C-alpha cells in the first residue's frame, strides 16, 4: 500500500476527488479511503442478524410510559438522549449476559468510574487538569467515524461549582482515613500565585449520593484550577459519576459521564490529556470505568 506524507489535489480535480475519497485519519499520518463501498446482500443479512437493535427495540416497546419517563429523567442528568442511553446500557447487558433491563438512576448512568484499593496500597490520588488552553477529542462534524482534536479555551470566572455522584465501600486502613473530592484554584495576587482549596469530605461508606460545593471568591484574580479525587488510609472500592466543574454556564469536566476515566494515550490522541491522571497509584490499587452492579 502506498504511503504519502502530503497530497495536493489540482483545483480542476477537487470535485472528482471529493466524490471518490474521504479522509479516514487526519492526525499524525493522513489517510483516505474510497467512498461508496457496496455491501453485498449476504453481508447485509449477516449484519442485520447480528445487530442488537431489533432485540433492543422489542425491549423498548415493553416499557411503560412511567419507565420511559424514568429513562428520560436519567438521561437529562448527564445531558444525553434517552434512547442513546437506553441502547448503550441495554446493549452492554445483552452482550455480557445480564438479565432484564436496568432501572435508570438519577445518580449514575451506564458506566461509572471505579477506584480499587487493596493491600499494600492505602492511598490513591487522581487529578484532572484544567489549564487555560487544552484539547479534547470529538467526532468530526458530518462523520460518524473520524475524530478531531478541538482546542478548548477555559477562562475561569468565579463562581466555580464542583460536584459528583458517588458510592463508597471503604474501610479504615490507617490513622487518618478520609475520602475527598476537591479543586485547587490558582489565582494571581501582587505577583504571586495563590492556591485556594474548595472541597468535599466524602463518606467512607454509603450508597449512591450526590454532593457539590461552590467557590465564590479567592484572593486576587482566578486563573485556572485542577480537580482531585484523593483516598487516604482506606481499603475497598469507590465509584463515581456525573462529574461537575461548572463556571460561566458551562460544565468543563472532561468525561463527565465517566465512560472512560482511564483513557490511554495513542498516536491518534497524543496531545489529549487523560481524563484522570494518577498522581499516586501504588501497587494494589487501580481505577477504570465499569458497569455498576444492579442494586
């Protein structure tokens, strides 16, 4: 297969090129593919047979009006279409042999972040960076497969609201057990950088709950902030979802739905910061996105 580093299409051939080819990779190594592959009847039949959508559609038709409203309410919390949430959730259950349809929750939807701490670990600290300028990865407009890196200019203007939903099953494993979710705000004052902490002390043992905190003022001019999840002198598990980092009317939390909290960097997203970076993740601990157990 031929490999190229750059390609200039003559103006008189641009229309023909656009009819024949489309971009399949627009990052490190440009790549194109032919438009209009014809799918055989046999392949169409196989794809239809293997698709879960007919089965999911039947399950959707079995829902009552109240159950549909519950799905709509749950989807609204995380800012998505209820049918998309229902398809994602139900597809996962079918794929992994889980019986029935999930009961939608206002506190968590589909996947959640999960931190596990076991001996010899007693502490975990994760951070989500929010500098003034960074990149996020989004689907390219008009395409279902191609993604692009989009710059985000996040100018912090207080008040800043932080929050999350969480479930904890943590036991004491040290002298000062605690679970925290907090933000460190950097501000400028008389030539100095001042850090202000706004945070939440979380319960070590609780079912799903939601909590939030607001930072209204700091010394000097607020510039940027970072989010932290820190578990200290504990052992067990901690699950979280629906992350909030809202200011100027926008929730800037990355992966707020916690569908991929431990996203790995590859050549296709090399300049995208991870949703959560591990500042302290010793042997015996780990974190990832999981489908929560039925309650």
